[in-house]
C-alpha cells in the first residue's frame, strides 16, 4: 500500500549564503521523513537552489511587494493545503495562518552562534547540526563535468561580494592565482575557474588574466547556481570573499579559504572539515567601530596582504592532499 505524501512547506532565506547554510535541514528531512513532499519558497536568488531536490513538488519564487504584500500573496498560494510541517527560516507569521500539524519558525537566539547551528535549532538538531547540502540532477552534474573537463587541478576563485567593504582587491586574487598555478606553485599547471554574477565581470576579468585562455573556466554570469555548485565539487581549492559562492564551495566539499574582514566569521565562516577562515589583521569589532552600519563604500579588506593569502592557500592545499598508499 502506497503511503500518502507528507507535505512540507519550506520557506528558505532570501540570501544565497543563508539559504545554503540552512540547506542541511532539507537533507535531514529527506533522511528522516518517509514520502516527504516539498513546496519550497524563496527569493529569486534562493528558490532555484532547491529545484532539483528529491520530492520537490513545487518551487515558489516570492517577489517582494510593498507593505509586505508578498506574504499575503504566498498565503493565497498555499492556504488550501494542510501541511504536515512548515519550516519557516524567514521568521514570518504566515505559518500561524495556515493549517498544519507542526511548524518550526526561526526566532533570533539572542546569542552569537554559527548560522548552521541556528538553523538546526528549528528541528532540534543543534547538537549534531546537518551540514549544508544541495541536490543536483544527473543533467546538472553532466553539465558541470563538461564545463570542467580537462587536465590539471582546478583553482576556483570568486573575487566579488555583495558589498565592496567585504571584497578583497581583484588584482590580489590574480596575484595569488599566478602564485598557485604558475611554475613552481602548489597547483602548477592547474586551471583557473572564476565564478560570480554577470555584474561581477569587471573583477572577474582581472582575475582571469592570471591564466592563459586555454586554462580558464569562466562561470561568471553564464551558469545557474546548481551548475556552479556541481562544478565546485571538482575544484582542488576555492578562494573567495564572504559570499554566497563561498558557502556553495564549502557545501560542495571543495577545500575552501574564506577571506573575512567586516563580517563576523563566528556566524558566517564556511562550514565543513576542509573550510578555513583568514581574517584581515583587524577583528570584526574594529570594523564596526569605524563603520557602525557596515555599509560605507570603503574597501575594508585592503589591509589583508597577498602573501598571507597565498601562504594560507598553500597550507590548505597541503592539509587536504589526498592520502597516498605505500606500494
């Protein structure tokens, strides 16, 4: 006898990084809830991250409207169904207006903890928080395999951020790339994969100049996030600012070096055993002191020098080297 589906309404965060960090909850539900049937709700940026999840019946892109009209629009779309579970990472009140057996709504914890742990609390999983995980189809994996086909290890770099204050200068990313994939580098003879949105093409072009065209894998604005995620599974190393792409890289299992300055790595460090943080010389509180709103158009990351990033990258490459078996 076939079991009826267990309907889950999953309201994802609106920012890519937050959505990736919370994505482990979906895998935990799939692993523990037989016949889970998901309706995902997210922003234009985050909803597509869940499109290839097993059991995804529907993906709703919630477009922001004046006077919080987007929540009324969502209620109208999902009110006719009784939900087995509503997971609301946006902390909205919409779940209180819907028929459901159970709901888990994000509420600020009031203390500093990593966003993965914060999300895990919704399902009482904070003691063993599920690692970020996205699902990809065979077609997406095949697309990523074609894009990354070739010889030599892949160095992945995402030089942009959603705010200039968090962005390390692109010319320094290029210098690190040359040091790693150039002659005598830790990834000598490797290929350079550059990632970002179409608006990041100026920074990306500076980084791409560090490698000849035949050694470049250009994913800037040309592929969706799930293809980028699948491609990052094939990277030997990722280096980037605190950004959504950085969290994609860590979730993909790539050795990930996240560069931090005016953002709090206690909350947003890349998650995983192969992930590392390199902070600028100043602590996070020092940035808040000079830029309380964390919104000034100042490149706060300029005091992080190229040599430190190159050394940290080389160390991470050594730490994640495949184990060799003696003959």
